[in-house]
């Protein structure tokens, strides 16, 4: 895998096609990368204490490395 943490990449396929960002995390065993602010999904977070409400958080999910290319 040629893409590493800190590289600037452009998404070439998927819902965020054409957008660019910085690689926050590389997962070479799964052949995926996490790009800052892209491929966002909403995740439910349970309440930690009683009386507190659960929330929904936005989280950047991994994207296959074949769907990104290094930005020039």
C-alpha cells in the first residue's frame, strides 16, 4: 500500500467523489484508509450515566484504498 498517514488524497469513487482530504489513519491489513472529514456516517452513542441522554456522533469511516489517489 503506497498511501500513508499524513498524505493528501482525492476520492475517485463513491459518495464523496472529487473531494480531497488528509489521511488520518492507514489500515494496511484491511487495505483501507480513513480520510479526515470524508465518508462520514452517524453513529449512536449510549448514555454513560443514568439521567444522561444518548447522542449521535459523526464519524469518519474507512474507505478502500483503491477508491483514493494521491493528490498532486
